[in-house]
């Protein structure tokens, strides 16, 4: 039992970042985490392990498809799945231990166990009750499923099960063509599984720029992923370790089914606030299960704040981190701010897909006049040299003022390239500002500059 200035409940990217910033600002801080390791969904069963598997399988793809072209001949590597999972676990451990180190360095107490809030200013973990002037709820999210589907994490899995399958399945059905489904689908397709993605809508990755989404689907199809679009999954039956996914096509209401060794249910995530006792302390919830907060992440109960996947907004680690830092500043009496207009989102497939700001579709709906500068990676020397000339950069700027409104990239290194535009948008830059900035040659970044040039007098290499 101890007295703290701040207790953060949840040690994911929202919670641990918040705890570190609170400690840096001189507040006596503890973080409650029930998992065996810090880092939350992101480090344990999310961003980091999925990127490890994406990396390993991307390298495999390079060896199988591109090495010989570069004169690197010889046997392609064979897959040792057990070792790949060990590598993935080592990556997780390295990262989660890193957070433990940062907690020690910043003198943050990790209170191990599941926390609840019995009354304002108190956090209960096991039999201990700790006092806190401020409490931050950073309890994250959990996978959501569909009615008619029973998850067993063996044959019918969520992303968590998909990161640790016993063996590489021969066939996989992915329900849901969102980021997680397509990333994990790519991993198993590269490992030789026959992957079919079943999606309710008519386009993959809802909310993404339409042109990018179409192009992305074409590229994934070329890579061997199959798509069943406009299909409402009704149920999944499991018999003798084999699954049958039953769906109805929306266009004509016809019924069909596909069999698979493994079914990945990737239909989204929902906020996780179970067991916190929020109703008892006057913390109001929104209809979709998020904790209700004001513009300063304060819930409806004084001294209790909430951030990350547990509140509204995109369910992304960096959004949670930014809120974690900002709410720490607010608690310390400073000015915390998150610019929700400039939160990038990235899909780590190959090629990567990244976007920030407005899409053309949204601008059309708002009736705002805009212009588009586009540049294909076909015109980028570096991309051609590394067999990654699929895709393009699309920059959107205000028609009159030239101020950048959004950017959508599909192509090599898109997840890193997007940040040039994030910074530009933070500074209120125009497309011409980017176009006039000298970019090193030969880099993928030149494609961003060319797209900015295309917003004005024209790209050079188009
Ligand atoms: P979480 O990371 O979910 O952490 C919450 C923590 O709180 C958990 O560790 C939980 O154990 C703990 N907790 C909950 N209740 C209690 C309690 N009562 N007491 C104590 N502890 C509690 N995002 C990206 O930005 N980039 C990506 O590439 C990406 N890839 C992803 C891949 C997958 C497969 C998945 C599933 C997610 C991915 N995400 C990605 C999303 C990202 O993981 C989340 O947005 C992020 O983890 C949210 O952070 P958080 O701190 O809000 O919650």
C-alpha cells in the first residue's frame, strides 16, 4: 500500500508512455499491469510480434522471388516455423524488458496484478488498496467477434492465436479485410498457405483512399491472396479440426461456404474495461463501450482520466502514446495536446500502405476544392532497383491555398515516408514547400517530392 500522485492502470503504449512522462514531470507514479510483461497488446500480441513475422516472411519472399534476379543463386531458405516463433518471442522479450528497464530508470513502480477503482482516488490490486491523486485508465482493447462464431484460438483464432499457431496451415480464411487481417493474411500467404479474405464491404481497408484501396487489393491478389467481397459471414462450423465458413453474398443473397484449416477472425477490436468497477465511481461509458472523456481525457469522474484504445479515436499504438504523454502534461498542470488531424496510419504489408489527413472521398463529401499530385514508384530509380516499383504517392492540397490536406502512399517504405508529410502538415506547409525541398537521390522520398511537384507545375520523372 502506498500513496501516489498518479496510478496508471494498463501497461500498454498508452499506459507505459503516460507513466514515464508523469515520472519525468516529477510525479510519483505507479503502473498496474495484469499481464506477465509490460507493453500491452502492442508489444505482446500486436504491433511488434506481427511485424517480426512480416519481416521474416518478407525476407523469405525476397529470397524466393528476387535473389536469383540479382545473381544471388542457390537454395532458397526452408521455413523452420518453431524457430520463427522463437525469433518472434525474442523480439517481444527484448522490447518488453526494455520497458521494465525504463520503469526502473524513471522510478516507476510496476504493481503486478489486475486493478480496479473501488472509489475515487483509490486503486485496488489484489488485497492492496493504493491511494492516487489522479488515476489514468489505459486498459486498451480486446478482439471482437461476430455472432455465430466461436473462437477456440486453435482452429478459429483471433490475431492473438494467429501469432502463435502450432503449424503453418495449408489453408486460411481471414474474416475481415482490415489492417490486422491483411497483415496476418500476407504472413501466411508468404508461408505457403492458401489464403482467402472474406469481407462484408465491397472494398478492403474501409476508410482508406479509394484509389489506394483498389490498387492495394490488386497487388495482394497478384501476391496470391483471394478475396470474397460483399459477403456477410453467417457462421463457422468446426468438425475434426477443419472449419467451414458460411457466408451470404450481399448482392444476390446467395449462400456459399469455404473450408479452411484455420480461420482468422479479424473483424475489429473493442475497448476493454472489464473489472475496473467504473459504474461504481461515476465514470460514464459511450454506447460502443469506450470510456467517455472530455477534450483533456478527463472522464465524468473527477481525477480519473482515460486514454488509448479504451477511448474514442483510431485504435493505434502511436495515438495511445500521444494521449499518454498529453494526459501526463495535463495532470502535471501543463498544456497537453494531441492533433487528431495528423495521425498517420500504416499497413505493414509489402508494399506498405500509409496515409494521413483527408481522403479525396471525404473532401468531395465536404464540398471542399482540392487538387491532387500523384507520382508512381515506376518513375523512382531506387524503387526500380529493389523490385518495388508497384504503387504511388498521392498528395492532396487545398485548391486555392496549396496547403497540404492529406497524403496516401502505397509503395516501398510508405510507413516511413508518410512522416515527411505529417511534419509538413503540423507546420501548415503547402505542397510547394515540399516540392521546393531538396530530397536526396536516390531515395524513395523523391517520390513524395515528385507528388508535391505534380500538385504544381508537374513532376519531373512522370
Ligand atoms: P493495450 O496495448 O491494449 O494495453 C492495455 C493493457 O492494460 C494490457 O496489457 C492489459 O493487460 C492491461 N489491463 C487491462 N485491464 C487491466 C486491469 N484492470 N488491471 C491491470 N492491467 C489491465 N497499432 C499500431 O499503431 N501499429 C501497428 O502496427 C499495430 N499492429 C497491431 C497488430 C495486431 C495483431 C493488433 C492486435 C493490434 C495492433 N495495433 C497496432 C493496435 C495497438 O496494439 C493498440 O492500438 C495499442 O496497443 C493500444 O494501446 P493501449 O495502451 O491503449 O492498450
